[in-house]
């Protein structure tokens, strides 16, 4: 018979066959007109009049479509019969039948969004062992965070189109703010976890277009939001999934259900030039991202299958360019960057560990020669260790 969504989410429901009747608040079906939101299903949420009074249970649910037929749209009232299960921590209903009972039953589903705020009083642990806010009671629901959130991490932006947003501003590195201490550090990790959430796109694929993340621009038209930029009123489905690889494990994610719902504020504009701090020397460091004169011509499947034919002088597989053309492009970009920086002293990291004068595999000597070819003979020299 008909059961509330909260019951379907409750303990002991796994494996049960249930029928639910609720509103589509997120359309992530594959193969429909929206190619930015493909998670093989959709999200249902109870209308407010049907929600129960138990604060510990969610009023939302992910429907995994599987082989069940039926196209739904945001705002439709639908009836789904299927079985309940847990999938890597997320409760889902695997559909057997899908029926649209009333198309466009709710004209504006944002009226169903429930407000949540961070930090939460308690934390749980993500699949990757990191403290996260305790948001189980909102799983699968359309949520809004009215507060101002700050972009605090973009490590996985290029790969997974996901970023971290933190309430209360960007967290400082622990030892920048606190004296070292094991318990103090554990408390710090929990406090940061309680106020941090992942903002993700609607896909679980890698290296997709960055503008799939609602509020971001294509790289070739305008810069994406920077660290320290802010967003107020973040809205989307709250689900508990991974991003398609263990490098981004299951955690709480907000996913926009409609393009243009989320916009960022340029709260941390980039300075055109550094502050003038006096002095007469400009000193900088730069990661040159595996600048190896030795070309990595043999692509091994693993380190165990290393073919020594292209190894460096110290017997290691080269980590840099795979072809001469790649190396030439890497050199051109690097030389342009270094000359544009226009500093007096540079420390470089990730450069081939070979310093024999006149050797063909001496990357630093070659790089200095390329710099001087453009800047003029004798402009740069390197310290020979």
C-alpha cells in the first residue's frame, strides 16, 4: 500500500517492496533533454502536507530508474513501486513501475526546499574517513542554505566538477591558528567538517565541462569562482554519493536541479600586482609540473612493468612529456610564465634531477638557455648544486 517516504527511509526497510506517491524535486534521468544531470534516476519529496513530524527521518528519496520505463519532470507528482536498498550509504528505491499521476503538480519546487544551516551539532565520517556534517535527516531532499558559504577547496574541480563550501569563512590551516596537539587537531578537523559541504554537478563522470557546475563559467569565456568567493542561498538536492571514483568518496553533496539557480559573488578579487613591501629583490617559487628533459616515450601500465629503455640517468621512469612536441609546448608555456613573472630569484620544484653540465638530460640548464634565448644572453643563470 501507500507509505510515507520517511517510512521507506527508515531502518529495516531494505529489501521491502513499497509504493510511494510524491513530487519530483530533481530530474537526473539519463537520456532526457538535460545532458547535465545524468545519475540514472530522480529525486522524490513529500508535499509539505504529507510530511511527518519525526525530525530524524528524511522526506526525500532517490529513485534509481534501472530498466523501468517512464519520463518524469521536475514538479510532477509520480507514483513509484520498487524495492528499498542502501547503495554506498545512500538510501534508494529501485523502480519497477513509474507512473506520472499529475504533470507539473507543483509549479515551483523551490517552495518545497527545506532550509538547513551549518555547522551541524554533530558530525559523521565520510567514505574517505573525513569528518562531515550530520545531515542524514535531509537525505534526498531539496535543500537551501540561506547563509553565506565560502569556496574553501577546489582540488577536484577539474576532475569531478566538485568544490568544497564552508560556513563561517575559509578555515585556517590548523598550525596557523592553534598550538600543535593531537586532541586539538582532532577537534579542529571535526569543527571544519561540521561546516563544510561538497557542491557538485549532476554527473558522475570525470573531466567534463566545468560549466556543468551551476554558477561556473567555461574556462575560455571567464574565470571560474576563486577561493574565497561566496554564495548565499545555495539550493539543490542533498544526496550521499561519490563522484564516480574513490578519489572522491561518498559524502554529502548539493546538486543544482536547475541551471541558474546558484550564482557566486566575487568576494576575493585577484590583485593585479603584489603589495609593495619594499626591498630590491623579487623572489618566487614555482611548481613546473614534472619538467623532464628525458622524454617518457614508453607508457607502462604500472611501475611493476617498468621498461628501462626510456629511464632517466638515476634509473627512474621519466614523469614528464611523452613526446618531443609535448615537451616543446611545455617549455614554451613555462618560459612565457617565468618571463612574465619577472622575478630575480626562482626556486623550481618537480624538475628532472640531473645537473651535469652539458648533458642532454639537464633540464634546468636547458630551461635557462631557453629563457635567455628570449630575454637576452646572460639574463638568467642557475645554481649548480
